[in-house]
C-alpha cells in the first residue's frame, strides 16, 4: 500500500474498501451482539482485546475498530457486566506486514483514539503467529486475505507449465497457473486460521470479510480481472518501449488471488472454529458507475508499493500515466463484466 | 531522536547509552534473578510480558530486552516452571512517543527477534498510561526519564522570573529556573510511576536506569552541562548572524533535566512500590577520554529532532558545523568537569 497521506496514498484512495467496510459495519455489530458469549469466554473481562489483521494505515481500520468497541461496550451493558472499581479497558492490536507504514498508522489512530483504549502496532505477516497464545477476544480482517503470503513459486518459473507469462494475476484461463494459486491460497488460509486459533482466547470471535468469485466465473471475466490485466498490458508496452526488461515483465505476477466459492471450504474444514456466520454480502458500490479515474486511483494506491519494490523507483508514475491513457482509449464497459463477490464470515474459537 | 540508520542517526550514535546499558545488564540480570517472585506474581505465567518505556529505535533496547528475556527463562528453569504442552512465550512492548520512528524500530527488531517472542510498538508518552491495567510483568526504562513531558512553562515565559533566557538547559545557576524544572520533574516522575503502577501486574518489577547529580553539583559544572551550553552559544551566534530569530533563541529551552540526588526521593515516596534496589552505578565510559567528535555526534543524534521541530528544517547542519568548530577552538577539558552520575533502581509493584 502507498503510505503517508499524499494524493496517491492508500488513505485517500480506499473509498472502495471503505464502502465495503461501511456495509460490513452493521453485520459486525449484529454478529458481536448475537455471537459474543462473554460468560463463556476464557479471559479476564476487565480488558477486552481486539486485533485487526492487515490493517494498513488508514481510516478504514479505525472505523472498524471503533464499531467493534462500541458494540462490545453495548454488549457489556446488556449483560450488566461491571468491572469492580474500574472502567472496562480496550487493548487494540493493529497488525500488518513489517513494511507497512506504522508511523502514519499511529498518527492517524492517535487523532481518533478513545479514552480507556490503548493501541499497539504489531509488525509481521498474519500468515504466521504475530501474538502470544490466548491474547485476543475479537480478531478481525477485512479485504486482506486476497493478498497471498507470496507469489506461488512455479508461476514465476520459466521452466514450469504454471509459468504465468502472459498475465500479472491469476486470470483463471490457464489451469496450471490457477492450480498453483489455489494451492497457495489453501495453504495460506490454513496458516492464517492456525495462527489465529492460537492467538484467540477460547470463545473468541474471528470476523473475516473478503472477496471471492462464483465457481463458474474466471477472474479474467470480472471487471477487476480486466482492469488488472490492463496494468499488465501497460507493463508489456513499457518493455516494448525498452523502459523495462521484457524478461522481468514476463516473470512478474501479483501475490493476489480471489478464491472461488468452493475454495472457501477450507475455512469450514478447520475444526477448532465453529462457523457462526457464512454469507455473501452485497458491496454497496456494486451498482455505482466504475469510472476510469476511480479505477486508476484505486489500483495505483493498492499496487504502488509492490510495483516499486519489483521494478524499482520511477516506474509507477509512467506506468499509471500509460494506464490512464489506455483506460480512456479502450473505453471498456466495466459495469457489464462479472462481479467479484464479498463474503462475511464469523468464526468462534471453540471452548475445549 | 534522529531516526533511520544514516550517519547522524541515533542508532549509530548511541554508544554512550550503549555502554551504560552494557553496564546495567549485569545489574538487571542480578535483580531479575533475586527479586522476581514468579509464584506470587498475579499473572498467567504462560506468557511473560516485558515493556521498554522510551525505547527509541536502536540496538540498545533490543540488547536490554534480550537480556531480560534470557534471565527470565533462566529463572523459569531455576524454579522449574513448566508451561503445560507448550513453550513459554514472551510479549514485548516497545514504547516511545508518537513521533518515534517505529518503522525503523520494527526493522531493527525484526532482525534479531527470538522464537516464541512477539513484539509490538506502543506509541505514546510514558507520562500517561499507554497500556491496559495489569499488563506487564517487567517494565524497564533506561536513560529516558531525563526527558521531561514538556519544558516547564515559566522557563519560556519572558515575563516570568523563571525565564531561562541565557541557557538552553537547566544550568542550576538561576534558582527560579531550577525550581520550575524541579516542579516539572517531580510531577513527571509521579505521573510515570502512577501510570506504571496500573500497568504492572501485582508483583511485577520496574527497572529504572537514569542520570542524576550529586546534591552540591549544578548542571553547569558538569561536562554535559558545559557541552550543552556550547550548543546554546552556537544558537546565539546564529541569531547574531541573522540566521535565527534572537527572540526564538532566547525562548528556547530543552525539556531535559537531571535531578539532584535529593529529588529522587519522589521515587521512594510512592507507596504502591517497594524499593528493591536503589544504588549508584559507575558509567563504564566515565574514565574514557571525551573527544570533541564523540560529543558532537552524541548531541547531534540526541537533539536533532527537537531542534528541527523548534527552529525548522536546515538548521541542524549549520548548527552542528558551528558546534564542531567551537568545540575545536575552545579546547575545554571535559574530563576535569564534574560528572553526571547514574542510578539503578528496581521497584516491585506491591501485591495487595
């Protein structure tokens, strides 16, 4: 993600994610009120601990955490739970990868912090353990699990039949490429759940929002697939103009993957969590027109860091100038393409 | 502090602090082995929680934390404490002010992290609460408490008799200035202990290293006092050259204060902690020659951020060029000046 708060920053260009999070707010509130069982949670109730896994730097994580905190407070009131001689305190754990801009995150969070609420930053991949056992009462992750722990190895291997030569994303048009991504997704989701299982207290909730595809729809047929493919086309154009190495472009794939519905079964197979909610939510921006400006800003903010890391400094400006031009000249009707769908899942860590 | 790892960064110019921390290592080990009472600590022993308050960005905090972790492990072995079916895990809380460079800290820490040890960053002034109640088993602070929460108000007030017009530090030569700093120090130390009292579990240890002056010695007579006064002289020179505003220089004082021995009584007066250790330690660099280069590098790294924040960008280079020249031409024998002394204090949070 692009840190700071400049015109191309994630914080100023995450309205799509924000809309999705707004939509999830009501669902989260409902889930916490219905599913959080304070009396059977094995945990000291005087400090309630919440973590956001893959928080990035911006206002989305703050809104979500505030929503959870307010709902938990309400739940304490409803259950008439009093902390003797004291206030209920919250400990909030903001997790993201080591290269996340935690300095910006802390500055953003500090402006909107609650009383009796203490925040910390947790650097590290959420596909590993990042917190001690039995730390968290509610874990949350939103629009983060489509970022794999890495690009599947074979996808960047010239000698492999899974080499993703002609695309920068899993288009679902080449079976070997899809299989490589599927294997990675399954491993990653298993690792994520395994780590969270240890970090959550028994009775704790894990709330997950993310994106998936209907079983019959390849990524290449969705508006996101088409839009991302066009970034790949621009990279190829830059290679043809001699600005980038052709080989480097051919070996580039994103660690990004939207699973098909059937692949989400891996969530259900984990025996240490019970499934409390498992449903599709409608993205509130699904009906809105997807303008070229919106798409260009969105993907610039999202891919900036990855592209700079792989291709080096100075590529991003040129790439997204070309991207804006291509979007304008191709005049694709993104609205008519297939949609990427959203899941909302709530798991409860079983009390043994 | 100057973040990052460039030539003027704190991380590359904190050898003085490092030497002091090396010296404290043995003392910390001794204190943890002798004073930590695992059986009477009101806390889940499967996760041991350590915090460093005022950690900055560098290797000093990492060395200290590793020392504490190794000693706690040894203590668990000695007491034959086993965590059923699991390993002992550590949760380490690195605290510093919001403007600390946590991104650099995380990168530095991630290179030397232990297995079963989870780290978080805690932004916020340690003169306030920064963690929930009953979080920490061992709290530590080293060479941080001489940074006051703020410059005492009257010291920067032209109309006050405590206006510190002719110095940038509390030289102890003007009684009203000294009193203003004394009041602020007492309040700050009280706030620090009050906050830690809540954050430490009953039975938890608070380990404090820092600097003080013998009752009879004014700051102006110590090598640090002389060296810092010379920075003030350079600021005045820059004002006289028209580079800085004269008024701005006259209104500048550092939020820095070394208490006299008698002022440390405030630590003993807190009834919620028992005094386990309260002693002077000899700084291992006390006998070494204090070279001009060393002094210039030390204070550039330490004051960089404060000076830039107050006077704006571009002042630091010029100031420390002038400082190096002044140090060279004045040829002061720093070695012959009075020394700032070091305290090592261990408190135990009373079990009620």
